[in-house]
C-alpha cells in the first residue's frame, strides 16, 4: 500500500495538510493582484496572518516587486512562480508538481529549476516532479522513476541509474539495423538499440577500449559504411530513451 509520511494518504487530512500541489496549466484569475490571490489561498488553508504569509511567499519566489500587479500582466515565467507560491502558502513539507516547466521558454524553465533547487536547499521543501521535459531535471533530481504508458520501468537514484545505464557509444553507419545483431554478439555489450540513423550501444565498464577496437571491423565485415563513433555519458533524456524505449525495441 502506498504511504506518505508513513501514513495512508487517502482521505487523510493530516497528510494533505503537509502537501502542496502545483497543477499543470493552472487557470489564474487575470483581474486580481498577485498578493490578493495568495491572501485568498492562505485564508482557504486557514493560515494565520494571511497577508503577512502571502508577502513572505512572494519574497521566496522572487515576486515581491510584483505583489500589486494584476495576474494578467505577468509573464508566463512569473505566473508559474506565482503558482509555486500558492503551493507553498501553508508551509508544506512536500510539493507535488505536474509539468512545472510546461509552456515555458528555456529561460523560464531554468528559472523554475533554480527556484525548486533553492526552495529544497534553503526551505527544506521536497518536490515530486512529473515531467516530459527532461534535460533540466537532471540538475536537481536525487531519485528517478522512468514511466512509460503507465508502467514504471526502472527506479533508483540518478547516480545509480547513470552508473548502470549511462555509459554508451553512438555508432554511425549506413545501416544500423544490420550492425545491431553483430554488436549484440559481443559478450560485454549490455544492449544496443536504434536512435534515428545511429546505433546506441551500452558497454560494460572496462571494455570501452575493446569496443573501440572492433566496432569498425564489424561494420566493414557486414559491408557497411562506417561514419563515426562517439563515446557519451547519458543525460536524463538519453537515459529514458535507452532504458524505456530500448526495452520496447524503439
């Protein structure tokens, strides 16, 4: 049975009081001020001194100067920080964030990631983040669950998963489908799968030089044109492709 803070979370007001929620694409009232929104949310939660707490949270998310601006006049990044502020208004220990970087430009995504990292470090707030935008998350994630079509394929700390799956080679040849079964015959090759027009190959630690020495010969023996070989350490996005899509044969 799933648990939160060691308790059953379902219909449990004590657990809910310790959790904040950041919904994807929250609809905010455009005509009221940022401070007014947070004061209203604080009163819903029964937070004492609602106005004072609202100003504190605006300061936390870097919106103190925008307290009296109407929400409709805020940029997309500022609105997202305001949404994070409302999730923090009752001082939760955990915030569940659904696609917190959706519809943001690269600068906006970076600002949200930096804010989450700072809130975790300075305020002690933990975050559970669900996202399809993976590159930036590698900067802040401690533990990862890779999910595809409702199924959890692998879990672990980011360091553990990178050690197990993160070492790979990108092999560029004229027909990677032909090369793949030949590469998989090598005893030290853990997996190989097609990525676009290339072949990504996972090699056991300590066999990198050996693979470098034989892969060109394997390609030439198969009558393929060999374009290049690149050693790479995976990003979180690479990790997802390697573990999940590789297992699905995609």
